C-alpha cells in the first residue's frame, strides 16, 4: 500500500511494559472491505510543541488507604440475563458507566452508579452483528464503539444497546479508534513485518498513513491491546502506546506530544534497554521496572496507574497546580484505574466490582 505525505513528531528512545494479559439480551457487517496495514516510508518530522513533563517518583508513594480513607463500592447487578464479568474499559458519563468486558463475559454494558443495568450487548461470534473481544471504547453523544481485536474491525452500537455498524480496520491491528471526522486511528504494535506503529486513515476509501514508526529496539515485541486509545469527555483522543512513557494527542492525522511521564531512575537508560532485546524478550520484559501503565484524564486531572515490583501505583496529577501525588496498593486488592470523572476515580477491584475514590 502506498502512503500519502506524512506528518509526525520526533520519536526518541521509548519503552514500557504492556504484556498480554437492566437487562436485555444480545442485540453487532462482516469485515468484507478490509483495509491493509500501512507501509513504512521515511517520516517527516516537525517540531514538538510544548508538552508537560510529569514527575512520578515511587519513593514518595503513600498507602492508598491513607489518601482515601472513605470509599464507596459499585456492585454490578447480576439479576439479569447477561451481566458484566470483569470490566476491561469503563467510560463514565454523568450517572452512567459504559463498560466493555473483553474476556470474561465479552460485550458492551451500561450501568447506573447504583449498580443497576441499563443494557447488555453480548453478541459474540462470527456473524455480521457479532464480535469476539473488545477494547479501546469510545463514547459519544449518540453512540458507543470499541475495537474488536480478533475481528479486525470497530463495532458501534447506539446508547440503547442496538447494533449500528462495523467499520473494517485491518487484520494484525492491535488497537483502533474512530476519530470525529469519519477516520480511523490504528495501532499496529511492534510487528517485525511492518515498520508502522501508529497510523491514520482519513475515511473508509483511504489507505492508512504512517504517523509514528516502530522503534528499532522493540520490533517484534508484539503486545495485545490494553487501552492504548482514550476518548476524553471533551471529545479529544489521546494515545498511550505500548513500550512508551509518553502520551500523545491525536488530531487531524497528527500525533502531538502531550505528556512525558518521567519515572526518573526507574526507567532504563538507552543502553540498559538493549538487554531486553532478542528472542527471549517476553520473558525478560516480565522484570521491566514499569509495567502496564494506563492513564485517564479530565480537564483538571491526569490519572496514571502502573505496576512496579509487587506493588501497583496510582499517580494523580493536578493540571491546575502542576503538582502530583502518588499512592500504592497490593496486587491482590485492585487492578489499574478504569476511569476518572469529575473528582471521582473508578478503581477496579479484583472481585470485579468498582471502588469509587473521591479526590479532595
């Protein structure tokens, strides 16, 4: 596939760990117009605009219970035909939690904050309105969409739980999201056979244009999706790629550096990164000092969850003051944060329910 002219930003040395890891019934067209992956060509680089450097120092971490002594729990109702098994992606809009379960009970779900279900769309399979596993959910005023990794397409439903359409992306895509202009963003991971990391397609008739290439040091370190793309409540799309400590704004076919997550000495130097290369990279990366970083954002807060050693961490950055605070908790208590809305953090418990923490 021939690429059009490209614009991207400078991509320096990068790495972080992202390893695979009310009730209505089933209410999702075949991928018969599949677009191929983008091909690699030299990248035009433009100056990086102002971005924010966020210092994250685990030495400053306090126990989570100390920072949030009072919490509430959302227990999802199971008194319905189909109910969520383990939330993988949550977007909060007002009093409604829109949820994607990727593995345990695959589907789209909507719940109120009291745990009652509004709808469930759980049509798994190979049919024209079906899917396999979903990630990278986007919620708009009228619709909900998510990327079906196995099917290589984006599935879109309305906000009552009815199927709308499938948007073909490409096989061997590891994450994707619709933009607001009829285009598609696609993450092709770090595949050896392609030099494309991030690509954009302007519409269904266009091919993919490369936006960011695969870093040479991490070619072949293919990773399954874990919330690379984020749709903010204000409509912006951000991208937190695997094997990276940076977050980008995606706009008009361009990736613009938004935040640099500065983990200080915890992050390996360029020279130290070489030890993770080779055929046994997957085993070596289990010991990488920062793993599974996931960020969520509002107009005021940037929330970043990650794992280091035997602890998970929650970093809260206040964009109005430029200051952050960090907390830790055990791996048997919570997973990474799932969402933030207003001053409320939605943290997934290991039992599948959600703990709500209020920032004060």
